[in-house]
């Protein structure tokens, strides 16, 4: 009798091949990326060894391992060309056989997988030869029942393995999809909440793109369009994009806080100035009631607390919602101070200024020297420095018309000078109380109109041309005004409202 062939029954590599495929697909979702990649490469080579043994049952284990390594390496090297990319574009499922990118390290894992599978094949090969010999004797004895049992049990075993692995894969895909669905909801909320609140709008665009990709993936068919690990990768992309948006929101909120803190400072300084001015008037017994001053002090105190709470060294410890609420809160506290300041000025105006067209200004008559400049042709008089050029231009036009300079009788008046012309004990009806006169702001001049008064050529010319140079005659000083004063002229920059 001739010795039987030493070969592996085809049923064995078939079962091993199917089991290897299902094991790879089922284990992928549960392995971290740095483990899943190498394990997948090794299993790919193991599968190739089983396929070689299936096609050529009599092949030597070492030869099968070498052929498997050769094929795997050739596929890996093919990624250095455009061929795999072209195939993958047309047949996305081919990624399970071709992979997606080239990596030299993959070849080492192929070698390990091929070696392990070759060793296993070497162990089972002798046993398989004995089985073949036994089966040959059975055939010779014509025992159809044994052949029938084998024909039934082997397919059943394969189907059972396929079914069990399929259930595992289905459950893994479902769990991945559930996790991704929850991430989509959270990322969608992050995207909506971040509208107009990010330092870099590109971060929201990236998150929106990741959301679209995740939504499309969830809508795809399991296995065919969404393989094991795809949902996890999409979830990682979503998580990273959402974290970037979150960081951009913190940056934006921090910048907004800094900007609002800067706007609080000048409003607070103005409030302090108004309080100091009204305190001086209180000492003289001419201040508004305490209620308005107390309200302003309370507003300033609350604003100071908000500014202190948003100091740079305290921002990192704030939660995002606190950080985003801080800038609007600073803005609100600033507005509170501004409103309370205006309310105090209105209250003081009611006490200090008897006429509706007069406004009380705490700096009236208290301008600093560097805020004033002498009138060039009448240096004994001063006005606000930024208004000199306009008055000079008006004078040049006037001199071209009349051959002489404008005659200046009065301009800026200090608080004491205004007090001298308006003694509260014997008020001059032609002068406003200190703090209520625009002369104290450096924006008014008294110009001689000559004997013609309102009907004279100088007044009529100025009435027609002064506006061209930023000066005007106020209504209250007009012929039909409360206090007709043809000589009183004001800059259009004179404030009229708080």
C-alpha cells in the first residue's frame, strides 16, 4: 500500500479562515487603536496562510507562511502606487483586503502573523494526515453514514461559528452606533451653543463637518457602509472637534471679559469725578439729595466687585458658562454706573441750574491747563485747545470780510471767575451759576457785535458763516430767546445732554 498524502483537510483551513475573519471584525471595536492596528495586520497574514493551505492542502507550512508574507508585503507595497486608491474609490469594501495606507512597520506584523500561522499549520498537519488515512480506510469500507455525519457536522460547525461571530459583530456595531449617536447629540448642542462665541470660526466649521460625517455614517448600512471601528473613529473626530470649539469659546469669552473691563474703567472714573464734585457742593450746602449719591456709590461698588471677580488670575478656574456670563455682567454693571451717574447729574442740575437750557457740568470752570490754549490774536483769553483751529479759521474769514479780527471780550472762565460774575447772594441775570455756564467748558466766547447788535453786519455775517467753521449762536441767546445775547457764540462741540 502506498503511503497516504500528507495534507491538511480543506475543512480545517476553511473553518480557521472564517474564524479568523470574524475574530478580527469582532475584536476591532474593543481594542485601542495602537493595539488594533498591529493585531489586524497579524491576523491578515494568518488568514493568508489559511487560504494558501485551503488552495494547496499538501503545501509545507513554511512554504504557506512564506507565500502569505509575500502576498501581504506585495499588497502593502502597492500603496506606494495609485492603484489601491483607485480600487478603493470604486469598491470601498476592498479596504478589508487592501488596507488604506502604506506603513513599513506593518510588514513586521505580517511576518509575525505568518510565522504563528505556519507553526499552527505544522502542528495540525500530521494529525490531519492521520485523519485522511482513516477516512481513506472508511471510504474503502464504504461507510456512508460516517461521511454523512462529517458532511453535516462540518457545515454546521462553520455556520455556528459564523452565526456567533455575526452576533458579536452586530452587537459591537450597535454599541458603537449608540455611543456615536450620543456624541452627535452632545456635539450638536456644543455647535449651537457656540454660535457667535468662538475666537476662531473655523473651529465651528470643523465641528459641523465632523457632525455631518458622523450623521452620514450612522445612516449607512452596518458592515457594508459602516464597519467595526468606523463609528468609534467618527466619535473620536467629533470629540476632538468639540474640544477645540470648547477651547475657542473660552478664548473668546476671555477676550470679551478683557474688552468689557476696559470699558468699565472710564465710566468709573467719570462717576468718581461726579461724586467728588457733588461732595464739594454738599460741603457748601448746594448739593442734590443724598439718595442719588448713595445710589451711584452702590453702583460703583457692585462694578468693582465684578471687575475683581474677573481678574486674569481667576479666569482659568471658571467654568465655561461662568466665563461666558462674566462679560455681559460687566457690561450691565458698567451701564448701571453710567445710569446712576447721569441720574446724579440730573439731580444736581435741578438744584444748581435754574434754566432748562442750562446743564450742570462738574468740570465747569475746572479744566486743566493742558486742556486750554490761548486765542492767538487775543492771548489773554483761552478756549479748549482742540477748538482753536476752527475759531482761527472763522477769524480769518471774518477779517477778509471786515478787515479786522473778531473782538473777544470773554472766553473760558474758571469756577471762581464764574462765581465772581454770578454771586448766589445777588445773582446776575446775564450769567449762569458756576458749573452751568458753557464758558466753564471752554467752548463759548463773547464777541463784540458793535452798535448794530442783532441787526448789525457782524452778527448777520456770523449767523450766515459761523457754522462753516464749527461755531453757532444758541437759540436761547437769539433775538426771541430766553436771554438775547448777540455776543454769545458757542462751538458745535458744546455738550447739551448727559
